[in-house]
């Protein structure tokens, strides 16, 4: 089968397309023919091995799993011993931040880690529904959201931000979304109640106050966003922040004052997948797809995603939908 190989950490130039043996499912696993996967910001962190902490999970000096890729949508083509709840031919998807080796034509995965794709969703949509949406769900999970509350989402055009915006609207929250001029219509179509164009206005100077501020691109700081929070309000960022301050602020701020920082530790992927699947099926969540590349063009996809300018998700088309 065709697979992308990264034998060391480094820039996209190290990636090679090779013919390798198709994996064989062990007991409890399924063999999946990958139809679509993405290149996402998690993949970029793993490719470069940065921040260094990533390597504690993916391999200290070189990648433990040389085929990269953290998400996929595809079709079950063989069952390992003891797999009873899935059938050959079922359409499935999943995500794993410690690498699934999905940048390949086939992969094996524990059957319990996959979810079936709802009938109304195609392979590309399913692949685009997991990485950013998992992190977005973990923002939402971290705070006691109630219908009618006000939330500001910075970076609403990213994979995390565009999913967070739709999840918040599903929960009945009033959302102010921050994006660039070219994406205002897109962000409105995802349900934003109010849009701040960051090319024209500094959102940290907004005169409204919010129950929660979600910085989905990690470009702000608690210090700058503090004035935006109502008493009892919470700030969450997708990044560690300057000097890796956000995890420390999450420990300290609950003890001082009425505004605090929360830092999501997105560990429960099965819970995220259950939530995402439900919203895909009901139509409450439609992932944003920016562009598509073929497996052979994956280095270009990594370069684009690492630029930090994608809108939603970048798809790698591996096989054609039948
Ligand atoms: N904590 C975790 O476990 C975790 C996991 C995955 C990702 N991350 C981090 O989360 C962040 C977001 O990831 P993502 O995949 O959602 O991002 P992304 O898709 O790379 O998107 C970034 C988006 O943000 C917009 N943007 C860039 N600069 C901005 C600014 N100053 N203000 C507002 N919007 C801006 C970009 O639009 P334009 O440039 O076109 O304006 C682009 O649409 C990344 O920094 C990533 O490293 C964290």
C-alpha cells in the first residue's frame, strides 16, 4: 500500500511516499481502507516534534510510528479476532492525538476506538469532524455553560474555533466571533450572533462583557482579555501562552479575584466522538473544509497548515468514495 513515512522529526521536506506492507489486524482490531484524512495542527506538532513535550508521547529522538496522521474516515475491510460489533463494509472514523498512522491507504485500529459515520455525512466531512472538534468540545466541557450566556470566540475560522462556534450555538449560547474580513459571511453562516473583524478592530477593546472568552487560536492573553470577562468569567486558550503561563494561571487564578483561567486537558476522546457524532447526525455540526490535497501532495498540505492560515480543515483525499 502507499504510505507517507517520516523517519525523523523535521520539516515537510523529510516526508516520503513509499510502498509498504499492508498492516494485518490483531485480535480486537479492524483493518480500515482510508478514504480521507486531514493534515491538522496536531499533525504539524508531531511532524516537527515541537513543542518538545510532544515527543514524550510520540518518541523522544524519532517518531515511534513512522507513518503520521491522527484522524481518518474510511471503510472496514477486515476484522481481527473477537470483533463482533462492526462489520466489513461499515463506514467509520476516529481520532487519536498520539498518531493513528492514517496518512496511508490502510490502517489498523482497536475496534473500540472507531465510531460509525452517520449516513448523512460523507468521508471528507467525517475526517474534518474530529481533530479541531475534539479540542473545541474540551473547551466547552471545561465550563458550566448555560443557554443565554455570552461567549467570545477568537479565531472562529480555525478548526477548533469553527467547531466551537457551532457547538456553542447548539447549546443556546450567544456568540461573538472574531475573524478576518474575508470570512465574515462564513462565520455568520455558522451562527455567530455578532462578528468582530480583527483586521479593523481590536477585540480586547470591545465594550461588551462575556461569561467566557475562548481564544481558539491562542493569540491573546488572560491579561489582555480580563476586562472582557464578567465577574465569575473564565478565559480559555488553545495555546500555553507566553512563557507557558496558561496552565499556571489555571492553578493560581481560582485563588485570587473573580475572573479565572481554565486550561483544558483534552484526554477523553471517546466522549468527544460521541458528542461529535450526535451533532453530525442531527445536522447541528458541519465541519468547515478549506481545501483538498492528494496523498502525494501531503508536504504542501503540511506547509499550508503550518502557516496558521487555514480556514477550518485541510483534507487529504486517499481513496474515492464508492
Ligand atoms: N491545546 C491543544 O491540545 C491543541 C491542539 C491542537 C491545536 N492547538 C492549537 O490551537 C490553535 C488553533 O488550531 P486550529 O487548527 O483551530 O487553527 P488553524 O485552523 O490553524 O486556524 C487558525 C485560524 O485562525 C485565524 N487567525 C490567525 N491569526 C488570528 C488572529 N490574530 N486573530 C484571530 N484569528 C486569527 C486564521 O485566519 P487568517 O489568518 O486567515 O485570519 C485561521 O483561520 C493552534 O495554535 C494550534 O497550535 C492546540
